[in-house]
C-alpha cells in the first residue's frame, strides 16, 4: 500500500510538470494562436540553466555554482523567456506554417548544442548530481515524493491562478482578439507583433520553469530527454484536454501521461526484451489514435475553451 502511495505521488509530480508545460503552450497557442513546435527546446533551456547554476563544481565543466534551487528556477524562467523574446522578435511575423518549421529547427539546434557542447552541458552523458528539493528525504521515498507533490502542486496552482487572471484581463482579451481577427485588433490600435512576442516569451518562460522543476525532481538531465517526442506529448495533452482552457491543459497532462505510463508498463511486462525498442513506438501510436478519436467525438477537447461572451450572458 505504501509503495502504491509513493508511486501515485511520483506519477502526479511528473504529470504536473507536464501540466506546467501545457499551461505555457496554452498561452502561446490556446490564447494567441502561435504554432510553437519547439516546446522541447525551451524546456531544455530551463533545465540546463537551472542545473548549471545549482550543481556542485565539476572539473572540466562550466557552471557548478552551487546556488539554491529556487534561484535556479527563477533563472530558468528568465533565460527561457529572454531567449523566446529574441527568437520571437525575428520569427513571429511569419505565417503559422513557417513559424512551426522555424521553432522546430530551433529546438533541434538546442538539442544539438546540448549534445555537443560537452564543457557546458556534459554532452551525451548529461548533467548529474542536480540538487533535489527535499533531498534529505530521499531515503524515505513516500515522504520525499509527497513533499515534492506538495511543492509542485503549489507551483502549479499559483501559475494556474495567475494565468486565469491574465486570461480575463485586458491583456488576455487582446491576445484572443489577435488570434481571432488580427485586422480588427490592428484597427483598434493594438500592436499585434508586440503582444505576440509577450505571449511567446511568457509561455516559453513557463516551459523553462517546468524543465527546471523536472530536472531537480529527477536529479539528472541529458539531451535525449528533449527530443521531438516531448513536443508531441505536450501538444497531445493540450489538444485532448482542451486548447484555450487552463483546466483542460492540466487535465490533458494527467490523462495523457497516465496513458503513456500504463502502455509503457504493459510493453515492459509483455514484450520480450529484444523487441522493446521497436515496441516503444506503439506508445506514440496509441496516443495518436486516442487523439484522433477524441477529435472526432469532441473537436474542442474534453474541456473546450469557455467563450467570454457566454460567461457574461449567464450572469
């Protein structure tokens, strides 16, 4: 029973970190219509920045400043957001399809840098000994996982509350106006490109925070953690949960990560070891099938976007 409780807490912590990434993507796509296919790249930036600042000093590798975990999380948000603002200033004038190609290329470039810049990122061997929140409780898995669940749950709740306020603020209404009819927003004197850059930077900063939270929970990062599969997972989570709805983003993260975990356990139990690598592709196939079926049954996701006008009419 205690082992089940420990695993449930571990599962929820991991799912909530994906939920934080989904909240960031929801700012970009759900609220503003920015087609970002470079999610993994911004998550990686946050993870590596926080790891480099907080790990102990290591011979032959840059960083290792031993700073507090909370400082690493803040720095991850700042650097990821700044990188996104710089990239956005160059690319956000592109149409959706060109923007998708550009952000995907940026994510690949970030992964290649992580793979080859060994003196900074550790190369293919990654970075280990990343300090973990509540690290003194690691020999007591249940308490360790529950403590992390409380911390990550509090961070997620704070982000959710802040983003809900932003969605209902004049700033959030401008984002939706740009998404729905840019010409109308421009006619009202709104600088569409500036608002896009702001949304892109904010969403990427949240993704960077999620990368840092994951890194400090697991205690190790490597370039293979940030391949295109991560981007696919996050997009599936947001679409299944309901694009444009922050509750849907969190619900989709929990459901899709649950499906991913269950199928992974089934493959490990029933597929012979020599076929494990090939069978792992079935996880992506199953999520793709679930996504296609849901889009047929509920095109707006499980919790579709709530139209602001309908909310006012109810009152």
